[in-house]
């Protein structure tokens, strides 16, 4: 009876036309304004439990197209200048690539860009199955629909309260959604601003959506919170919001452990992974420049071999081989990042034909006789990894050796690395790839997040909006009433172009988002796809932009000062022309 009632409940909301969807999402748009300046206008109606509002979202674009005369990669003869903005590599911190000895890559969502419309849907469906079969959740969950475009990277999950938050770099909550209900401004302030507690948004009560792998589970968690609020009797007794998240997270882990997710990808890689016609060109260019190349992935050898065969040789099924290993010097699988950057674990060599593991120490004791333990002040001492041989030239087609486990000490030894700043690592996970490698080792870092390409495309077609918003803010002291009216319209429309529920990925109102702050702090470079590096010389010297403090930006002697801009804006406002568009 309960399941029948739930099924009926899930069917009540009719399909909406495109115009209706845009109109229905306006209640979410207003949240992207500066929350300190505006109250939230809320719609008292609410969609059925477990169903996300249909929204216009920012997409996750595929990698750049293969090289062509119109869009070549960098070479000594071809200068790929005047790039499309979506293909640019942006610099937070100066990085001279000529000083780099080794370049490493993560695999999942870095070299391998998954198709969210198939991969995330598969992950969602398998997780739902596990919740029903293993955790005694109601079968009505199968009637829920997954909108893979609804969630966004950089959000924070409040496990205890069942909320999803968008937080700025000052840890101020600008947007909070419980289930799929937007919290009012007063609710949000009472919970996260007026409380005596200090919010760090860290474990165990919070979780960060810092990789695209987390989008499906976050969306499912929102649906479970919504459904649990409406019909708690459907669920196992005494389930809290934190329990819902814990069970969802455990179900996701089961999908990875039992191989159900990766087996589906292995059967048809093209269905779940984008082809990238520039990867091979990029790796060949970097190898020709004399750098050591390594792959460091948390995936184990069997799955790594499936994905890399598809990406670099186009081989699938029984046609797979190990030819792709010739493009790397070292491959480390199962490296368990971020622990790979901070601890020491046994290093095994993978026998690529059989997948068996072999001790790298040849069976001899790793701790010398007479020593109680390995010295902690000698990172390379006791490492069972093979030694780097200076001046050794690899033979044509020679394949990289493959390892499992170990630590960065082993990796540095194999590559002949003396200090962390000789290494550049390219990854997609702000914490697991970028933050830890930067803080623990001093590695230089490149963060890849494909959503950037979509946002850059939108920005390129709306270049005047940001300037208009700035002008409107400058007038606020003297034109308060006018700024409220104009700002409301412009800010809502501007953020809605990116994502109707969450707004711009790298902004929260006027402030940089928490995710943007992490990108700026820990990623030396960032770009939308790893293949964008192919447009630049391997010896490129990336230079960070000049920093300005508030007193410098607003200094009256600077060209483009607020007074000058305000004067320009007044002239534009009095003119029939619209130069800002």
C-alpha cells in the first residue's frame, strides 16, 4: 500500500514545456544574487518528493576535436596562437615548463573524460539497485529519475541536515537546498550564520562534491532526503539524513568493489568514454621534449589497461594489448591517492600479461639487519623501486614498467627527481590530486575540469554583463533604489545562463566560490581538458597575472578606476548605443 501511494506521488507532476521549465526555475535563480543584499523570493509550491526541478544547466563538454588545419596543436612549425577561449590554459602561479623533469597524469576524468549522460546514469542506477537489495530501501526508488545535469562540482553536502550548500571562499553559505526545496534567506541565516557554531564544512558532518564522480550520489542523496521527509515510513526505521548519506556512499563503494560499474565500461568503452584525438599528439610531444612521463591512478591494472587501450590505440575487447605503455616511463596503478602523497605502502610490480603482482624487493628483507625500522629522514632509503639511470635512452617502442601501490618516494627514485618542484601533475580532483600533491610534496599542478569550457563559452557571449554588474555596484551608494531593480534582473539572468539552480561554477554571487578559491590556491594551471596542453609548447613558460589589492584596484590614479568607469557608464546610459554588449 505504501509503495503504491509513493508511486502515485511520484507521478503527480506533469511534464513541463521548455518555457514552463524556465519559468519554474526562476525561484532558484534569485539565490545567486548577493545573499546579503537580497531576500529570496520563494515559490510556495514544491515538486513531488524525490523529483528534481527541471532546470537549464551548464553542460560538461567533450575534449577538443582532433588536430586540423583550422585547429592545429603546437609544434615548432605551427604556433597555435589566438586560441578559442575554451582551449586556453590559465595561470594562477608562474610555471616555467623548461624547469620540469617529469609530468604525470591521473586517468579517470583527466585523460579519460567520461560521458556523464551514460556513465553517471549507469552509476546512479547501480547505486539504487544496491540500496534496494543490500540496504532494504523501498523499491519505489526505481521510479525516481536522475537528472545528470542538475548537480555541480564544488558544492558541500551537509549530511546531518540533509542540505546541499554553495559556499563562498569566506565560508559564507550563499545557497542552501534541502532535498529540492530552496531554504529561505532567514532559514539559511539561522542555520549557518546566526549559530554559535563555527562551520569548517569538513568531515565527518560534511562532504565535498569535488569530483564529477560524486554528482550521481549527491543527486540521489537529495532525492532520498526529499522522499524521506515526505514518507519516512517507507524507509528502514530511525534513518537520519546522515544515515541516508552513509548508505548511499556505501552503495557507491560496493558498485566499484564488485566490478559492476567497470565491467560495463570494459564491454563498451565508447559508450561511456569520450574519444580524444589529441591525447596521443600531446604525449608524443612531451616525450620528444625529454620529460619523463608517468601515469598515477587509483584504478587497478585491469581497468587501467581497458581505458588506456581505448584512449591511445582504439583497441577494445580481445584486441587489447600493451602498446600504449610506450608513451609512458612509469605507470603506477592502485596508488590510493591522496595517501600516495603522504604515506609509505609496499610497492609491487604488475606482470602485465597475467595481472599478477611481484614483490619489487626480490623477496629480500626491506629493513637492513640491525635496524629497528627504516630511517625517516632518508626518503629513498629502503625504497624497493628500481633506480633511475641518468642518460639512459629508451629504445623505440620500449614499454613502461607497471607498478601497484608504493608512494611518491618510490616514484621520485624511479624518475630521478630531486625535489617536488621538478614535477607537474595533471588531475581532476581538487583534494586527491591537486591539494595534497601541492602541500605535501611541492609538486606543480594542473587542474582539469571540463565544465570550465562551457562557462567560458557563455562568458564569451555575455562579455558585457560582468561590466554592467560592476557599474551597477559602483552606483549603489547614490542610486540604491535603481541598483536594486537593475541588479536583480541582470544578476538573475546572468547566473541562469550558467546553471539555473546553482549559477556559475567559479562564482557565488560576487565572490569566488569555495571551489574557485581552492583552484586558485592549489592549481598552478587549470584548463578544461588535458588535451588543451597540446596547443602549447612543452617548454612554455606560463606566467601568473599581477595581483591587485582593493586599494590598488580602486586607486584614483589607475586607468579604469571606479570614478572613470562610473563616468563611462553614465555616458553609455545617456546614449542610445549599447557598447557594453
